[in-house]
C-alpha cells in the first residue's frame, strides 16, 4: 500500500511542473515579441539595387 501523503505530494509537484512548462511556452510564443523583432529585407526586382547572380551549378563528374 502506497503512502497517501507521498502520492499527494507527487501529484501537486506534477501539476505545478506542468503549469510552469505551459506558462513558459505561452510566454515564449507571444506574437508581440515576434512582431518587435527586426526583419531584414532582401533586394527585390524594383529596389534599384543590383541583385547578385546566383552561384554557378556544381560541376558534374562523368
């Protein structure tokens, strides 16, 4: 027979641990933080900047 106090403590610890994990996941995925991050824009067709050509394909060995 298991000690009832030990299982109650384990249940409480498990619930608290799950709450901490869920809260940290919720805070880390906040869309406001994602919107505040700077996004680097790349050159496009009508930006007036020279777009470097793509690298040459790798040589094929026959």
